[in-house]
């Protein structure tokens, strides 16, 4: 790593100019002439539901959840699963207690690629033709500047450590036959054109895998600054160690790190190191593997927090913790808590995520806030905290939510937030037969390769729109009907109120139509299906 040791200070006049230059930072908290730019640590988990850590457990209705299906692989005592979830991520629980827990936070899409594209552009991914993971394989267009590039241009050391699902995947190299298993994570090495690699999009340093998940042990898919390298050992430890090393070598210079852990993305057929496994005893070793995997990531985050404290940097570090989307159904209870749906779907369970923000000098401890926010807001908020202006040509949809995080307002900066793309059943309970068969096949308990009728690329169109209280959904099931839920009163989205509130339906359909009507077509998904997204919202 070629890192400078100089520390940049923010000049008051620069901040004033920045605030005037961009409405996205106009309501930023003022930074004094002697204040130092904060470090920014963005921690993104992969498919972590709100119910799988101590985040939404106080709202669980055991009786209601007992009626929901549980996949064969993760069946067991509900109370033991809840206990495991309570203990799985103590560092995150501590950050939430010392910062603010946002309980009405949503991502830009219910699957990984488009969701992460939204975080790093601050834009709805539909605005550049990314409606699905298939679209995400084309990468974020090169003419769009990303969050790390703005930090880099303004004196930050920047690093991507872990998943980088924003590159174009041009091919997938195969490992040697003698190293192959039945798990594609062990067998495939995604390849990206140089211009799409993290170090060409604003990162000074990259220790990354480019798509989907990664093998938990001895991953073949790791690239260090564009070079595919061996990554022996336990991947979560490797990612933690890379982050620790980068922080140490940043010296006095502020840093931006995207720390994107690979867990708990399925399949987790391999166990984590014994010290993590021994902390859980749900009665189901598959569930123990799950909670052990996220516990290891949490411990890594704890080591990073301790290093920042030792360096005297913790108080001036803005930490965001979230998941890229909701949990898959092929996971242990409590999954997405009381929320309906799973990854791939636009119900709450697919797009509402655990979201914690921590910045001791600005965010009061112990806050719980139900204000509607989006992961799109991370870009303008982090840049505002650093006094960095956002160029108008970036066309950012996210809003600066510093005042919300600081508890100075409960007013959402969004009248509505929106989603559009395939309504994927790939990760839902409707695809249980495939996932059960896949688990058996990948662990060599069966030689029958299961077929998957619910691939995302085959899925029909779906959309959703939310405000602070209401959610309106459409899925192309042939009925041309929408569903309306009052999320404030019915977070499980169990009662369709569309017939009772026709005026609300009309209002929200019109708002969605005005948003979607000028969006470009998907770059890959559903060329024969995406038109329904517009047509269904007319009239």
C-alpha cells in the first residue's frame, strides 16, 4: 500500500462553498476550521436479516412466527435460535447502544448487486439500467463517479475489503480439477476488465472478490489490487486482518473503508473455526454454523473498534453498519423478524435491513429512530460529514440524513422511496425444494442435481413504493392488481387494504408512474417483461 501519513483538516470556507455547491450537503452539520475530517467505515453484511442479530428481537411475536415455514436444514427450537441471535453480534449491539439504531431503513434493491450499486452511486440503480443481479453483471457504468473516488480526490486513503459486486464480469476462470468441489464458490474465479476493478473506481487498495459469494475457506476468487492471489485460511479473518493493516498504515490520514463481509451468504456448508462454533448450541449444527459465521465477522469488527480506540481515532470515526438486503428463507429463525418476505422480494423482509450509525462526537448514544431512510443516503451523508461537495452531474437520489441520525429531526427527507425489477422467488419459501436439494447435492448426500424453476433472470416484473406509513406493491401474476399495506400498524404486511383506500392506491400508483416512466430499460434482465413495470402503474 502506498499511503501518505499527512492529515487533512477542513477549512471553514471550503465547507461553506461545498454546502452552496450541492443541495445534497446543504443541511450538513457545520465543521469548524480546526476539525479533522472523520474516518468513514462502511460495514456491509451479505444477506443478514433483521431477526438474525440483536436488532429487532424485542418486536417478535413468537405465536405468529411459529406459523411460518422453516426450511428443513434449519429447523429446531425457536427459543434457542432467538438466544443465538441475541448473542451473535455483540459488537454491533454495542455500537447501536452507543449510536443510533434506524428501524425503518431500506436498501435500494432486494438483491446484492443493485443494492450495492445504490450505496456507491447514491442513485436508484434503475436510473442506469440495473434492475437485477443479471444487470449488475455488466457493472456500474464507467461514466458514473463512485463514493470512494470522491473521498480519494479529497485526501482520503480508500480501501475495498471484501465483496465488490459493482464490476462487470467478463468471464469466470475455473480452478484446477483436483481442487474442485460441488460448490461454485470453490470452483469459479470471476474476472473483470481492468477499468471496472475497484482500484480503478476510487480505491487506493483492494482486497476483493467481484461477484456473488465467496468460499469461507481458501477462497480462490480473491484479487489484491487487480491480481488474483491465494487466500489461504478463513476468509472472515483475512478480511478483518486486511482492514486492521490498512488502518495501521493510514497513519494520520483519514480513511474510507468499505468492509464487505461474505457472510452469511449461502451456502454455509463449511463450519467456522471451533471457538465460534463452541459459542452456539441450538441443537442444529447447521444453525450453529450460521450464527458462528456472523459472530466471527462481529468479532473482527470488534478488533477494528479496539484498534481505532487505541489510536485515538474512534471518536472521530463515522461507522455505518447494514446488510445489503434481507435474509433468504434458507436460513435459521428469526430470519427477517416480523417482516414479510425474503431477499429478492420487495416486501419488508427483502428490503428493510438492520442499520446502525455510530459517530460519538455527533450521534447521541442510545437512540432508536423509526424515520424512513434509504441506503442511498449513505453517500451524501458521509460526504457531508467530511465537508465534501457532490458534483451535480452525479444526479444523486440519496439525501443527507445527518440531522436524522443526530436526533435533531424525525422528518424523513424522502416523500417516497421506490423499487423496480424482477419479483424473484429464488430465495423464498416457494423455492424450498430447490435449496433442500442443493444442500444435499453440494454436501455429497445426493447425486441428483436439482433444477431451479425460480431463477431471478426468469422472474416476472414487480415494483413497490413506500412512504413513512404506507407500502404499495405490484407483482405481475396476471391479475394486474396492487396490494396496499399500512406498515406502521401492520409491519408484517398481512392485511391488504387496497380496496379500503382506493384514493391512497391512486396517489401512490401515480407517484410510482412518474418515477418509473423515464427510466432506461434493463441492460440484461427481462427485455420481454420489464414494460409491465410502467404499464401496471398507469391510470
